[in-house]
């Protein structure tokens, strides 16, 4: 490295640097010896030697001066000198060992064995909190290799390199990151060096202190790509991007990592031990006032049976906390997961709790208990049939924007698949900024809405028979779970269904029940379906294929040609 920085000269001629040297180079013997004066018994060479001996030249002596930095402690160097130390591949430890072993460790700098998260916090306070002009030239050069520029630094618009793993960086970028103090572990946000729950807790704490309107625009843009907007961020709602980390696109992965997540924190620390997660939840919700909870957290706890008065007794002071995970409703489990619970943590990491719950099969012998079944439902709406009679199939009625059947199917699908807030006393909560009904998870809604199908709308108040189609994949909610969810929404006047801008007035006076598809069992229904497929293959012209004669065997159906000759 030293030779590369200080190349050896390729010429043996010393450069002339003083007037004295120039005079010596310009020396000519005939300027000092008179050509007409010749000493006896001497030649020109001996005269020249005597002349030189009689006129001694001045001499110089070179001495080595050791800079004071050679014995200085690292903390006593200027920042530029400290940069030079790192450029020469010294660390603080090796510098002190080589130059001054009596030096102590510098204050304010993490020691070599400091926890990874402590080093990350040091970067935020010592590097990224400074202005661009206050940085040394060496630091700016290293940051520029990582993609920074003055304009980016002002807005803290982290370059794409910060979304890459260490192994994905170019060699020069790795050198630049090392110069700034990064290691593989700190560059990858301590993913392998610190517990996931600890990192997730730090990230949530950091985010809770940031106001949407105070954050830099680039960070806002990253959050928008995750599905946040000002309202969701302020209310404390989660991101609408619900994919697992491995299912993210390249663009989504960049946004996730630049927002501060890594693979395990984005997935909610799936490998964390139950006891560790439960301790985190107790820390999160202990000693916090009801008013200090976010709007979304209060909604979730309200659905789990909490009120402001009950909260004074602590997180566990609600009847729902005495239920097993399986005894919670679909909506309650969803809100418990939003709060950070899982089946294990909800039950206090007691896996044996609630195992002997008995047989919970349906009491109605005609309704299958299979979780994979299609559900036929009947909703009775206690409003005059005249309100929809002219608009059941789309006839013009001013009070409804489209046909009642379409309103019904869309509202039920929104309530089931949009992941809207679980409850609110304000109907505007369920109205989007464009004035249309709110749907947070529009992608899921569009792919699942076909599962709600109306069969009939008849009089007797308003009676709607409809299907909830069975799930086709394990990631889709089963139809029986959807049915139970709908039934609970009808009982809760603050639910998304009862507050729906188009269907709310009907839902608030409705109740529903499951009715059997037929009196046949599941196996009999399957056999009947197979027979129906076969029966549909025959019509008036092909029914003769089913006839058989005891002597002749199957009866052949007449062809078009034979039929024509017979009539002729």
C-alpha cells in the first residue's frame, strides 16, 4: 500500500531545487581559469583540482523528524488524521498497540466487543445526524461510492445499496463501508447478531416517535409503497402489503429494507420463542395509558372486550383473555395478531390449555361440519320489500346506486375480504378519500369477491339466500369461517358491514342463519353431482342410447340418413 501511494522514482538524476544547485550545474572551468595563466610543471587538470580544493562548497545534513501523531492516541488525532489511520488499514486497537499502548479507548465510540445494535445506534448519532459539509473529504468519498450525494443526504434518501446484502455490494463499496466502520453484521442490520424480537421492538419504538408530516419525503415514499398513508400511519394501522418476505417482488424487497425491515422482522419474527414474544407483549402493553394507545390498537382491544375502565386493571383484565385461541372469533384472532399475539402467546405459552374442549359438531344433522364445505346462508332483513322490489335486478331506484343484488354481494365481499378497521362508531371511517366505499386490501377483494353469490331475493321483509363458496387454497379463509364472521358483524353495530355506506342500513336490522344445501349427506351430494354430469350428456336425440333389448342388446339410435329414407 505504501509503495502504491509513493512510487519509486524511475530516474537517477536528482532534481534541481535550489539556486545553489543551479549554479553548480552551470559551472564551467574556463570561467574560473584564465587561459593565459599557466602554472609551471602543472597541467589543466591539476590546476582545476587545486581550485576546487581551495574553494570548498557548502554541505547539508538530512535529519528525520518524527511527527507528534506517531505517539498520539487515536482520540487526540484530528478527524482527517483518524480517516488517514483507517485508510492505512489501522484499527483503533492496532493503532494504539503500535504507537502508544498506554492509550485508553476513546469515549463515545463502541468497543470491538460492543453489541451490534449499539454500533448501529452509534452510526445514527455520529454519522447520519451530521450535515454533508461537516463531513471530511474521505467520508464523503466513501459515501459517494455507496450512492450518496449532497442532495440525497439532505433528505436522508438512502441509496439502493442500503437495501443490498453485504455479499451483493461491489468490492469498492465493501471497502467504503468498512472505512466508515461497518462490518457484515452491522451492514445487514444485525439480522444474525441480535434477537429478532429485540430488533422489532426497537424499530416499532423508533417509528412511534415519527410524525407523518415531519418525516422526510423519501421515507414517506417508501412507506407508501408498503401501503401506508397519513391516516393509516397516524392511526397506527399496519402496512397493507401482507406478503411474506420470500414472496416480495424485487421492488417490494427494496422498499421493505429501506424502510428498516429485514426478512425476519418483516415476517413478524416467526422463529422467536414463545416466552420471548410473550415478554415483549407484556412490556409493550404494560404501564401504558389507554389514551396513549394508537387508534388502531384501541379498536383491536375493544373488539377483544376491553374498555378504558377495564384497561386500568391491565392487559389481562378482559373476559376474552380467559378464552382459548380457538374460542376467539375470526375477527378477534385477526386483531390479536395485529397486536402481536399468536396462538401460543395468547394462551401464555401453555400449549395444553383448551385441548379437551369436547365435541363441537353442528347440532343440525343436515348441515355438514366439514371446514371445507360451501355454505348456503339466509339473511333476513327487517325492512319493507318495497325498498328493493323495483331494483332487485337493476331497475332504476334513486336510493340505490345499482341493483340490490350487486349492492349485497359487493358489501358482503368488502366486509369479508377488504381488511377494513374492525369497528368504528364513525361511518366516515369506511369511506375512502375518493368518496367510494373503503377497501384496504383491494387485491384480495378482487380475487375473492366471486365467492359471494346471491341465489334468490324474496318477499317476507327482505329474504336473501346466498352462497359462500368453499376455499380453493389453504391460504383462503374457509366458508364456515366467513359465515361466522358475517354473523358476528351483524350483531355489532360498529362493524364494517353495519357501517357500510351502501348496505349499512340493511345490515343493522338483519340476522342470518345457515341452511342445508339439501337433505343429502356430503357423500350423497358428491354422487349426485357425478350422476348429474352424466345425465346432462343425454337429450331427446341421444336418450335412445340408454335403451336396451334383451335379445339385440343396446338399441342403436337412428341416424339422419336413415330417418330421411324412412320418411321418403
